[in-house]
């Protein structure tokens, strides 16, 4: 699929920049950088297991996954993780520590960087299925279902391998103890700066 310059509308051409082939405008400075999408996944801990949702949408319809999803461009990743939990499992979740950061290579779509958190339910909230889930369940670690995404299987394997440790990668918190975050703003970033890497 051909792409076009956002400044002058000319078709972009292949060019080697910083040792890799990218698409660039032959008339001006516009470069189309192919950056990964950033996503989150949360292992929500309960005494009897972890919370998973069975997907009501593609990809992975009918299979189980960790709550999580894409990070908006003006959103802190921990805040995005908490927002996605509220949307998907109808529960307020506090991300408590970092499990890991994972690169997911894709050939037919932008690759992804998944930021995985350990989390806990806030103030006795109980999970239930949000709009993107058929149902929500709590699973013991020795009886997990088939996952929709290999990356979620990797996150859970890492979670099992390295149980919580005192002082483990705690997240920065605001005055009330919740992750620092602001609601996504409606402001527009000026289009003058076209290289965003």
C-alpha cells in the first residue's frame, strides 16, 4: 500500500535513514516512521487466582485474556492499564508493580510493545464482564485456560516464575496512593514536528 506526504501530498519513496529503509517524501522533510503500538496487560491478583476475561470481539473471540489494551498518545501507561481494566472487567484496579516489557513482532500490522503490570482490585470492587468480554473468571495458576494471545501466556509465565518480592519495581504514586495520571487531554499537538520517535 502506498503512503503520501502529509505536507505536500506526494507519494512517499523508499529511503535509507539511520541504517533502515523508511518511506520519505522526495520534496520535503516528512518521514513516515513505522513505530510500534504500545499496549498494557494486567495480572489482577485475588487470593484464589488471577482475573481473566473471555473475549467478545476479534481477534481471539471466545478465548481468554488478561485485561488491558492500547495506550493513548497522551496517557501514562499505568493509567491506561487501570482504564482498560475498568472498561473490560468493570472494576477499579491499581497497578502495583511492573512484571515486564515485551516486544511483539508482527508482519501484517505494526509491532507492539506490551507493558505488563501486577495489579489489585480497589476497595472491594468485584470484576464482571465489560462490553468487550463474554464473561470474567478467576483462575488458579495451575488451571489456566487457553489464551487468546501468546504474549499474555508469556506475561503469566513470567508472573508465576517471579512471585511478588518486597520492593519489586513499585510504581510512582500520587498523594492518594493511586498511580499518577491525568485524564486524556483534548489538546492537539502542533503538526510542525513531524518526526516522532
